[in-house]
């Protein structure tokens, strides 16, 4: 166990910064043995803070080499180096402080602050990484102008980058050179970035709506020179879209993107210098799947959109993280919807939310969109802050309407440009611009947990009225037992017996009544009466997933089939299919083998496979059975093996009974022409690869030949890896071994593809047995210092290969605990993320619970556990 209890930070303790920094002058001397950082800060007392406070700067892992106040060295007795920083008791109201630190980027395995990744220097400062570079008030409400000089060996590091504009450069003695960067926009230090390396540059330009030419530059290692086009195109689309939809124009003359291989997260929005995990930015048709192309477009957009929602207007403190993340995820999801199929994008977002965010919201780490406390802020880059936060913004958009929402967004950006603000400031701007009272709506930011909306109905044939009774409540979450009703936009329609949308008359005789309405739920219980309803309708509830809630209504299987075929809301057509499949799978858990799948489900899938008039993008989604993770989330005491077997049984029976339709569907959707990541082409590939995977599940001989052919002849990575995945999940052992070997030989030089190769194996119930996964960890291409490799083996095993991870002998849990313990010492952020699959042990059946808990206890027992891992493990056990 940790010897010292780490400190909890509370939102209620927030105080304005005692000192402000107006200007920072940084000079980095980069060497192979380390880096020297000269930091000169112009500091003044904050007139709004309590007077007389000492100066306290944050700093971690720094060797202090020099300290001057207004140019004069400080005596040892004038300052104190504390465990988390530097303290100077007596300072005047305004002064210049000079700090020289020596740091070791080449030994930085935490990947926070300045570190080396395959021969290049790079930084990650959000949330609290800057303190690993130099002493500084490392908090987002201290915003300074930065001037940064970077010096390094010219041959090894020809490219030297930082935020803003390059204003000066030149050669130095000993084969070294320098570049000076100036960022005219004041920013918090979490947005600081530096890159030095031997990189190739790809250039493009973008002309803004006001006619300014922006220099776009993308920097990658030479071997990746051919993988930049998609990111640059995505960037240009994002820049145009933000002008058109939000009226936001880019503000610097240069916009840079850099790809690095070792990165804890997806990407980072540093001002003018976005840094990306290679896997979230590099793509070519033969190495990246459709999913990767879409992910890259979304992440490039996300980081770009942060320039306004995050950089120009930033967070006052880290409790406000969703201010920038929730809003920016909402913006990127609107963008993706506009670039592709809005219904499909909505299905993807809702699937992630319902599977993973709902799980988080009902587990021991549940927290509000604006948390009240944390031990380690890195643990709060969560699905709740990002995805639920985006849903909250989306509900504002629904409640206000597009026009008022835009007015609110304009007011927010104008009112707070250059400031560090709170989620409440955001809501206030929306409120002021629209005139809508959002007092109750604000509860979405403060209450944790997923609201449950229970619906019952009555049809009165004589009165021709249809009544919906709606009740909402939120189950308790850690630290929050009593909850108040929330303001929920509840979109719905009523469907008549011929599949038509009925007019929704809230008053009898209402003319021109709409066929879809957004009801505003504000009370714990409501009754809504619809008039002039001449037949018993089927309700289509929470259309478009209008709020991040769980809807309970006792639909019959026949009603679900009806909705699947008739609902005018595409999202709800898909949702009805999911509910039906969930019901069928759940009813087969631990049931005798003779019990067969409801023939109505088979018929419904036959229809999907055969009707080529249907929107194929929607069909591609409807063909996906609910995941094991989602089925687990829906259970109270999850029987993982039972769920796995029941789901597999449904899949096998569907495949056996629909064999001919699957083959026909596969052939009909065969690829022609060059690769294009358009929604139509993506849908076609998805449908075809799903058909193939189902057929391979039942070890169909004809499908085997098709899979081998597709694997050998594929013109793109989606089809090649689709075939590989299908082979890996079949019983054709020789074929799969050969395909895995060939695939590796073909792509062994490409880390992004090797990561897919790892995760296909580690995530497969057939090839991802524990001994096989342990062998992958011994593979030459595996690297404990590279987060992507860890995620693609250990992460894929624990999050996707649930039948093996939850082996009833507890071996999967012990395996995970062992590696979390090792990683805790090298990269605590990554270690803490890996704890997630164990945290919800209370929601699993008896055979799992003890093993999961024991693994958590084993981790908890490590002396000097990092704050990151401690927080997750400790909260999971209490
Ligand atoms: N702001 C980044 C993004 O969402 C993520 C940074 C995550 N950093 C961290 N330490 N967790 O675009
Ligand atoms: Zn973000």
C-alpha cells in the first residue's frame, strides 16, 4: 500500500491564482544526455487575489541549476524546493524570475512533459505536464505569452518547432542550430508544445473566409511521407466547416500537425502545433481501415476545433474540463455527421455511450460531467467528461434549436475570448442568447449517474386518446445518494398500424400537429395525453437518442420487429433491432441447446440482407449484433461465459439459416474500382465483411475460399484485415496461421499495421487465449514503452476478448494485475487506464467477483503506487 495518502483536490476549494505570468521566455538546449531549460517569467501579483501570499510554482522531477530574481541570484535561504515545486516566501508585486532546470527527456517513460519518441523530442503538457519541464504556475487560469528558442544538433534535429510563428533562426557552434518561435496569443502552459526531429514536411494552404492564406504544414518521419494526405484533407474540411457552421476562422498564419509514435492519448490541441498519436493521423488505403480513416478525420477536426473551444476560450480549472472537451466532441460529431451519414454517426456515438459511458456511470468511478473532486486529473479524461459532456451540449442544441444555439455559441466566444472560464459561463451564454431558463438543465453538470426513464401507456379507444406516463429517476452513485429530476429533451413519434407517423396532438382538434415532438421532462413524473388517435399506436421513444438516458418500455418482440421495419427515425429502427437481439440473446443464456433462436429474428435479418433498396449504411449497423460488453452492461450480475455462449449461438444459428443470403450479399457487395472512403463504399465493405465473418463463424467451406481470395487480393486494408479477422475467428487453423504469418511479413515495418495485427489476435476468442497473448508480449515488435502496443495486446485482451479475460480460474485478472503493477512504475497514466476492466467487479456473477477483487487488492498492496493507479483501485475497493 502507498505509504502516504495522496491528496484529494476539491472544486469547492478553487481560489484565483495569487500570481499571474504575463510573458515567458524559454530557451531549450537539447542534447542526447538531457535538456537544459532556461525560463524567464515576468510575474506580477494578481490584484484579485488575497495579498501577501508567497510565490509557489509547480515542478516535478526537475534538477534546479539556477534561480534569479530580477537578474540577481537567489540565496539558498530565500527559497525552498518542496516535493511538488518551488516556494519563494518574499517577492515584490512585479518581478522577473529566472529558472534553469536540467531534465532527462530520453529517460521519460511517463510521456508527460518533454520526452523522446523514436529519435525525436516532443512534448505533452495537458493536463499537468509542463511542471516536468520547468517551474511554473501549472494551472489553466494563468495565461502567458510565450517566446521559445529551441537549440539542437542540426544534423539530427533539422526541424525545430514550437507554438506560433517562427521569427528567427540560425546556426550555432558545434554543428548546432536554433529557431525562435513567438506565440502572440496568451495561453495556459498546458497548450505549450515543442518538437525537434528529422522530419519531412508536407505543405498545403488554406484561404480563410476573410481571405487570409494559412500555411498548413504536416511533419512526419520520412517513412510516413505517403500517409499524410488524408489528415491534410480532413484539416481543410474542418477549417471550412468551422467557418460555415460556427463562424470561426483560424487566427495564426501557420497551422502545424506532427505525428509521434509514443503518445498516451489520441492527440493534443497545442496552439498552432497539434501533436498526434501516429495511429490517429497517418493513413493510406493499403495500411489503414475505413474505421481508421473516419477516426483520423474526426480527431483532426476535434483538435482543430479546439483552437476556439479550448484555446481562445479555455478552462478556469480542470474540473471544467468538459467545457472544452464536451463542446469540442459535440462539434466534431456534428462535423462527422455532415461529412458522412448522420444516422450512422448517431448510432456509433450512442453505442459508445451506452456500452462504455453507462458502465462508467454505474461503477465506482462514476462522476459528474463537472467532477467535484479528483486525486489525479489524468483519470478524468473520461467518457463522462468527453462523451456525456458532448451529449449535454447536444441537448442544449435540441432544446434551443440550431439558430439560438449558434447565437449562444457566438455570445460565448465573444464574451469570453482570451479568458479561462467555467461550464456555467457556457450555459449562461446559451441562456442569455436564447432567453431560455436553463436553471434545472444545469443539473446535468453536477449529478452523476444515468437517468432511467420508465414509460407506460394506455390507449382509450372510445375517447381516442393515447396517454404516455413517463417517470425519471437516477440511481445513486458514489457520494451522491439523493438526486433531483433533470431537464430531459425526450423526442418521440407514434406509429400507426400501416407504419405511418401519426400526428401528435396535445390538444383535441389541433391542426397541423407535427408527427415528431420533443417533450421536455422536468418532473419526476409526467403524463402526456395525445388526442384524436384513432388506433393503438406503437411508440417510437427517444428518437435520435435525444438524451443520454436509459428508456424502459415493455415492447413486445412483434412491436420491435414492426419498428425495425417502419420507424421513420433511422436511429430507432436500428435501436429496435438491437433491443430485439438483446432480448433473444438474453433469453438463451444458460438454456438447453435444443432451444432455437426466435424465427422472427431470422426473418428480420433475412430482410436486411436481401433488400438492396435499404440504406446500406444503416443496414451495415443493423447487422451488428449487440456486443458482449453491452450485454454485460445490461446485466446486474453478469454471467460473462453465459453471455458469450448465448451470443455465439445466436450468431451461428443466424449464419446457418441465412447462409445463401449471406453469400449473395457478399457477392453483391464486392468491391470495384479504386479505394474511396465515401459513406457508400464504407457501407458496402462493412456489409460484405460482416457477411464473411458470419459465414466463417460456421466454418463454411465456400466462405473460406472467398476469405482466402479476399485476403490475397484485397486492394485496401479494410478488406485485407476483414478477411484476416474472419480467418482468425474460424476453425481453419492452417489458413489462419498462414494468413497471420503472411500479414506480418507484409507489414512488419509498419507500426500501425502491426498494432492491428496484435489486436486482431489478442481480441479474438479463438487466438487470444492467455498463453497466446503472453507469446505476443514476447514478440520482437512488442514494446513496453509504446502505449499503442500495450493497448493493442493487453487492452484488446481485457476489453474485447471477454470470454478469455474473464476465465473463471481468474488467470486473466492476475495477468492484468501483474502488468498494471509493472507499468505503474514506468507509465502511470497507461497503467491507470488498464484498471478499468476490473473496476466494476460488483456487477459480475459470483464466479468472477472474487477474482476481480483479488486482482485489485493485489495492485492496491504495491508500495508507492502512483497517484493515478491508486485513485482508480482505491475507489473501486471502497
Ligand atoms: N486535450 C486532448 C484532446 O482531447 C487530450 C489530452 C489528454 N491528456 C491527458 N493527460 N489525459 O484532444
Ligand atoms: Zn479534446
